[in-house]
C-alpha cells in the first residue's frame, strides 16, 4: 500500500503540472522575442510599441532580439528549436508561409513548427503608379495593359517577396501581362518607380504614404476589405471592380509548437489587450498599420489559408526565390 505522504506528493505534483498551475506561475523570468529582421523595420516598430505594455501586463521584461538572415529562417529555426516554455517567441511574417514554398529544394522552418498566439497588425498592399503613367484609375491602367501586353512594368523588392506574389496574383485575376522587374530591396524599387523608370509597384502604407502625399506617386487601389483609415480617399480593389482581391503583409506572434495551451492563451490575452488600446491604434494609424487581434485558432486558420493560397500561385506560376 502506498504511503499517504507519497500519494499526497503525487497529487501535489499533478496539480503543479496542470495547465492552470502553469499559467499562474508564468512568467517567472524575462521573455525573449526574436524578430527576423534588422532594427527599424515595420515589424520591429510594432513590437517596440507594444513592448512596454507587454512588460507591464506580464510583470516581466520583454527582451527584443533582432536576428536577420536567410529570409527570416535563421530566427525561425532558432525559436522552433528553443524550449517550449513560453520564454522564447518569434515575430512571424508572411515569409514563414511563403519561403518554404519558394525554396522547394531546401528545408526551411514552416508555420507548422509553431503554436500561433495572435496576429498583431496588418499592412494592406496598395497598387502604386509613377506619375508618368497616363492612367488615373485602376480600370484605365488595366485597359492600357490589355491593349499593350507586357508594355507596363511592375517592380518588386525581389522575386518571391509578398509584393511580387501579389502582383502575380493581380495579373491572373485581371487577365493582364505586366513585366516584372525585381530589385534587391524596397528602397531601390521605390526610387525607380518614383523616377518613372518602372511604372508600378505593390507596397505597404508606411512606404507609400509620404510619397503619395508629396505628389511623387499616385495610388490606384488598396488590397483590403475596407478603406484604410490613414488614407480614406483610396478605393479598395473591390470598389474598383475586383471583389475579394485582398493582400497584406502582417506581423504575428508565435511560440514553439509544444508550448502549453495555457501559456499561449495568457500571451494571447495580454497581446490583444495591448493592441486594442486607443493609444496603440492611434500610433498604428500614423504608418498605415491596422490592429489585427485574433485567437490562436483564428490565427492558425489564417496561416493555413495563406499557405494554400500562395502555394498554389507559386506552383502554377513557377516562381522560385533567387
């Protein structure tokens, strides 16, 4: 017969290992959040805006670590292999879905190796044109592209970037032939579109809003369900005759796959509370970001849809990263 003390100890141990007990004791030390890009970018900006609020809510320091390289895979692989205890998290972007599809002959970390926590913010892509292009509306540009196939050029920050994939998707949906011109980064691509050396580009609000306000570029449509609060005069693709055409870059938060559900839920609640604060939403509005809180299951469903959507396009169009 088991000793009463042993039975009691087993009960205490079982209770301590229960999900509720884990969430109550978590966190007991600083939490590291790894960003797969250099400091100063949009994802870094969003995390640093949220950092003080997350630190306050969790009563532990949020330590941000920038680990760029290999299209985000260096950071993703490091976090995926970290202990699944909620103390190492990853800022997830569209590359977590698209990169493994674009590099089919290599083994890259995928979203399936993580436990989704929540989306934080989205940045709907807009279709921009140089002022030298004589097409004031999306409809007129499409008509021009159909009349002269291949004569209109579309830039991107590189083959396989979200900007490029969205351009390819629009070519399919609109039934037009735009000549893709890849660059090594957003800055040189935008510089050439602004100068009129290339005609068009899909780009996020933080990049194009200053250029449009100064009259250096014109924006024809935005690929979001509703008009952007920061640019209410810009019509959506749906309003321009292409219902359902939506595409975005996004910042999300994920943990290693085996992280306890109670910890994921705690992080989800804290992150959503931070995102929904009026002050944060006002700051987001300044650079065209849209707060995008989700439950873990909603975020997982979103990633699955993105995987299917872009995987199909990449395969059908024969796109491979350089």
